[in-house]
C-alpha cells in the first residue's frame, strides 16, 4: 500500500514534521579514512558546505584505533574549525560490546581527537537493553558532560531510549524500504531535532521525495546517498553521494523547510 507524500508546509494532521520551521541538516555517519577519501573530507569543509552539517562521524578503525592518527586528527580539526561537531564512532554490536570497552574507546577519542560526542552505532533497541544503554550514556557524559550523544538504532527503539540521548537514528537502510516506511506514533511527542534518518540507494530524481518523507516523519538530521552495497564497497556511507553538491544546495536553500 502506498501513501501520498504531502506538499511542503501541508498540514497532514499525522506527521511530526509539518509546519515546524525546522531546518533539515546532515549527519554524516562515517566516511572512509581521510587517506582513502581525501576529496570527501575536503568537500565537507568547502565554503558554504558547513551550514547544513549537524555533525560528522569519525571512525578511524572501527573506533579510535590503537594509536593517534595524524590524518584523522587533521581532518577532525578542520571540521571543528569550520564549526561542525565531530562524533566518535562506538560500535555497540547490538549490546555485545561491553560498557567498559566502549568507555575505553571513548576516552581515546577525546584524548586523541577532541571529539564533541559519540555515535553509539548498532545500539540495541529493545526495552531490556535500556538500563545498560543508560549506564553507558551516563558514563560517556561523565567523560565529557556536554557530549552530543546519538544512539544508532537504525529502527524505532523502545520509547524510553529517547530520554537518554540527544538524538536517535530511527531509520538506516535502503531507499526501497524508506519510501514505504512509517513513523512510530510516539515520536510525535518529541521535536524533529531528536531524530536522524540514514538512507542509501536514493536515486537523484527522488531526492526531493526523500527530503519530504524525512520532514513528514519528523527527522531533522538526514543522510541521503546514491551509493549502495553493490558499489563494490562494504559500506555505502564511506563515499559522499555523487549528488553531494546538489543535495547541499537543496538543504542550504531551505528546500525541505
């Protein structure tokens, strides 16, 4: 069954993002290492590129790596100088990574790269995981009390998770699923700034539709890319989308407002 994507500014009566006046921006979930993707990292700090960037995730080697990496330090520094938050990538492995291991990696991210917060990727989403996720996030805030914490569930978690972190990733997946996705009703109790959507395999002609879906579902932070796992890469998030400049211009002009 399909649904009608409302026009921008339309009063849907059901979506959480209608008529909010919230500016959509990007959360970049994990570019390849700066040595492998120098053009991508440079593109993030071009004049005018920073305004729609909410944050960029730094993933050195499935975390901070075992020693400081000067290339990553330089890339993170350029972003911070441009006024962009840099988040360290912590892989929860759906709860298999212990809190102690995650906190140890978080310390290295802060000591080596002065990150502004963390993306807790593959975060468990059920109610039973809530106490452990709360303890982990609490420990991260002890390390840095103003840390920006994003829980990377990739799906709608048990609602209590929304009380723990600054943002939740409530969709991460292909365009073929996203275009027919539906938002959980409980998200209407929170502003769009609390939610992120990561969508890969979005064809260029469907960018406007994808931005409308994000707005209608009440997600103010997005990452849309035409890359897919079939590109020969293990991770569709590692390169910037082929239409990055077009996407930045759409967001910068307020297309999704």
